[in-house]
């Protein structure tokens, strides 16, 4: 999971982590701002103007809470995933 709440592909660190994970054959779930340039990302809010990043950070926390709730409602059967990070 890559969380880049306000930068996306604009920062070398986020872009490197994303491309390295994808290049290694991992499923990379990116959560970022709208229009951040990461394919198949969950996009939250527009690029934030504030230096406190309160809206974009809060939006990512809400997405994580919703994902956790969905996972709790529909967990994978125990032992059904040999390596959850590797593409099949």
C-alpha cells in the first residue's frame, strides 16, 4: 500500500516506491490526491493548498477506515492466500 496523500507521482520517493513494487510483480494499492498520476489509484481530494495538509490527510484516513471495514465484512478465507503481495 502506498499512501501519498498530496503528491502522487510528483515526489521521487512515492514514484520510486510505486514503480519498484509494480516492477517486482506486487499488487500496489495507491491512495493519493486527484490527478496524481498513479495508475489505478484510489483518489481522494484535489491537491491541497494548505501546508498543514489537513484535508488530504484526513481523506486518506477515511479511505483506510472504509477499506478496513470492508475487509472485516468480507475477509479472505484462512489459508487461501499463499502470498498476498504476489500477482497470480
